[in-house]
C-alpha cells in the first residue's frame, strides 16, 4: 500500500472511528448503565439501631452532573479541561442520588443528595467539548486534534491502562505434566465486577479435586454431592455416560466415604478447619453459595446448576486427558479479554461504595451514632460526599486499584503526538515482570490484527506490555440478559 493511500485510510479511520474512541465509548457506557446498575444492586440501606425501629433508606435514580468547580466564596460553576490544567484542579462532576428514608413503612424524607464527585473523561458525553467543531475547540483553547480518552486529576493528565486478563467464565483446560497433577482446568468466575478463581486438577491417579476461596484440594465429587447430586447415577449422568470414562468416574466416586449431602457439607466444613460441628454445615453452605461459581448464582436456588456445570468441567478434563479434545492455549486471544475504563471504574466505584470502609458503611455508622441521641437524622447529615470523592481521586492519582493492582492510572505521555497515541492504546498484562513467563511474552499468531507485532519495550516488561494495532478497536460485548431473552424467543418459536 502506498503512503498516500495509507494516510487517506488513517485519516478516514480517525474521523469516523477515532484512535481513542473505544475508551470514550466505554466511559459513556459506565455513565449511562453501570453506575445505575451498581445502585440497583444495593437497592436499600438498613442501619442497625434499636432506637430507629424499622428504618431503611431506599436508593433511586442516579445522575451525573456537568464538570464544575466550587470557588472559595461557595459558588459553583462549570469549567473546561483547559481551566482544570491551569489551576491544578480535578476535572470532575458531582454524582447525585435519589434517597428516600422510611420509618415503619412511612416515607420520612425524600431527596436528591450529592454522594461524591466523579472524574470526567475528556471528550466523553459529559465533557462540554464533546461534539464541538474545530473552530469552537480552538476558541475554547483546546487542540482540535486532541484524542481525548483521558482524565485530569489535580491538573495532571492521566490515562487508565487497558488491562489484559484471562477471559472470565470460561473453562480453560491445560496439560500440566507436574509430579502429581496431569491436567488442570481454570475458571475465573466473575459476577458484577467481583471474581473468584477456581482450579480443578486431575491428578495422575485420576482423582479430580477443586480449589476455590478457602476450600483447598477437595474431591470434586464431594462438592457435587454437597450441591445436591446425592446419587452416583446423577453424578455420572452430569459428567458423561460415554464409554471409556466410567472407570475413572467410579474411581472418584469411591475415593471418599461421603454418600449424601449432609456428609459432604461436613467434609467441606472440616477441610476449612471449622471445629464446631454444629457450625460446619452452615459455614460450608455459605461458602458454596457465595464463592463457588458466582457467575451462575449466589443463592441456594442455583446449587443444582452449579453441580451440573462442575460435571461439564469434569467431562472436558476427561475428554482432554483421553485425547478427544486438544488442551486449551491460554495465550490464544479467544481466551483473553481487555478491560477498558468502564470495567475498571465499575470495580473501583463498587469497592468504594460497598467496601468495609466504603460510603454505605459510613452512612450506617452515622445514622447509628445520631440515633443514639434520640434524634431522627436527615439524609444530608449522614452522607459524606467528600469521603467518596477523596477515595476515587486517590486511586486515580496513585494508580493503586482494587485487588492490589498498581499502575492502572498513569500520567499521560505528552512528548509528542505519536507517544500520546501509543499511551492511550497501551495494553498491560497483570503478570509479574520479575518472572520469566516465556509463553506469555512470545508473539502469538492471534495477535495479528489486534496487537502490534513489534511494538513492545525492551527489558523486564518485554512481551508483557503491548499496544493495540493501529486500526484495532475494542467491542463492548453483548448484554447477558438480552442474549438470554433472544435465545428464549428462538426456543419458543422452534417449539411452536
């Protein structure tokens, strides 16, 4: 392709798609859908206080305002990115939430309250620069060729890195060839931004074990019995009735003396070192409901579905070990996903709202404290908006994110236009740079058209820091409920 044709193609891509448009679209999705989804999950806050009686707070619609700054005299006015840079302030907008307090079923107070401030991405739908012409941008003191897709925190331009991770909710079977373990299945079960890693190992003696949360190396059959598949026939059917595999399944069935759900729950409780026999069953049920395969369910109604899912996992391991299926390649890009600003901000906001020292906990504490004095507190007196604002801005300023991640937010490279573009399209791996990880560092055939084949730094980060291909973009995927609705619709049409 000639240079002239390539320039024409790049200009067309820039004007129609944009080199940082995927970041902006992801942020817009977070504003439009994800914040409200988090609030809907919380739904109500119930402060614990004997003096308040039957008291609760219902959460309603959430709204993000326009970028603004509060002046020394208390006045509030809208600002543009240029002013935030010059005055070393954060380019952010207030988050308002409808809150209704009810005492003994009767509405006590209903109000829209500011719960904090959210950094605004430059050129997103909440940024006043969005949709302006080149002439209007120049008049506002902005570069019309600026890509956007970054934030301004305390006057410093910062960008959220694209994080490469193993795809959630997929069964990835690998051949291990270790001393005791022959094959291993990995499942990163994720629900609403919270994940739990599961490992199912097939030992050289044929025994299948599962590890998740604080359950370690427990026979898979025991967990399946604890989930409700009590009879050997049900367990065999949930795995496979294919000839050639019954012997391995039977070996697992008779490996332990557990024969029913009660014994299985007691076994799991003992493996977690729960000494009190009366509490073992309750603790085991709590763990398998909340931490086992949360993407399927987090209540007792989903136990049988989890058991059948584990059966399909066991079947895949047996088929791979039997040579009927090839082991999965964890470095294949179908087994990877890239987290954009939408997912990262959702994880952060959920943590700062629901965490042990989050806003919801603080609201409960304030209500309890004021109620001790015999007063009915108002919403404004218990919501500490500065607390949420400070926690979010601290994460952006330091790059320290939920889950112990570091370097998630970085200062935007402004040496030249090309370096700025590359930084906005930078993809980082969570793997440690201090270890070899030879396979992960190597160029994979599935990188073609997705990641740059030669663009990676020298030194410890080689192969672990990548860059999106020049005209690659990131799709946001499909909504699970919409997909399930479409499948149900197709199923009903087929039946009719």
